[in-house]
C-alpha cells in the first residue's frame, strides 16, 4: 500500500488531554525546529554577508515560516498552534546549544545566550511567539481546506 508523501497521516491517539485531543508529533516538532537552523547556519557560514545580513535573516525567517505553515497546514497536522509553538521552542534550544558549542571554537570565547543566561528567556519567548503565529496561520490553512481544528 502506498501513501501520499505530500501529506501526513492522520493521528488519532490521545495524549490523555481532556476530550481525547490528538497528541503532538514530537518527531515533527523536533524536525521543524531543526529546519530553522538554516538561520544561524547562514550566519556561521557567511552566506548572510554575501547576500546581505538583514535581507538574508528576514528572507530565511519568511521562508521557514512558509515551510512550517505549508507542512503543518496542508499536512493536516493535529494541534497546529501547539506543534509550531513547540517547534519555535525547539529551534530556540537548538540555536542556544549550537551557539554554546560553536562560539568557543570560532571565536575562542563563549558568546551568545549561554554567556548571558538572562537572554535565554527572551530567546525562548520570541521563538515560541514566532511558532505560535505560524501555528495560527497553519490552522487557518487547515480550516480553509476543511481540516481539523
């Protein structure tokens, strides 16, 4: 039996939440969070300097958001707002760890959020909001397509 690769199969298991709400697909959350690592990788590799720092950052943010919304919205992923909020948080954790690992190697000193831990809260919040906004857009796509809410 072949499966349509352009959509995710529906998921009907319960996570114990009231009303039997479908569980979050953690592999999808973690994968979408990893996809957003294109942003810091563009900075680390110097791609942003070649293409223009603000333009690259904005362009990649818009591209990642569009991919998140498309994959979750058209894929009819259950709980799109929660899924993408968590993807934003996953990205924040990944990028914080990446900074902690690479900054000493590249600059000889720890830089970024781990060097100034007060910033971690802001990074988590900012990226959770980014994911939540993308999740609301994905939910809108699902509703326009007649999908689950």
